[in-house]
C-alpha cells in the first residue's frame, strides 16, 4: 500500500469528476498512490468549501487539480512525490 494519497472531492452526477477520476486511475497504474474519494454532498462544510468548483484533488493539502485533469501535469507532480 502506498503512503501517498490523493483526496479527490466529487459529488454524484458530475461528468467532469468522472473524467478527472479516470485520468487519476490511469496514472495510478503507472505510479504508486492511493485515491480517497470524498463525496462533498455529504458535508455542508465541503459543499460550502468546494460548491461548483469540483472536481478538486489535493496532495498533502495542496490542490493539484481543479475542474479538468491535465494528465501530463499530474504525472509530473506525482513523480516528484512517489
């Protein structure tokens, strides 16, 4: 199990979230990290924090993705941490 974890903030019915998550899963096959999926619709605090700005992915508390996933950028970021 990897010590590196990405928190992926999403909610049901979000097509951008689905696309971004697929990019992360593709990268997960080549790099060692875990994805923790967080459904913001279950928390008033997270809805207030992220609202319509999903998907959002964070790594060690830093935002690495917002709205659309750039696979090459994410790969470079993740390679620095794995």
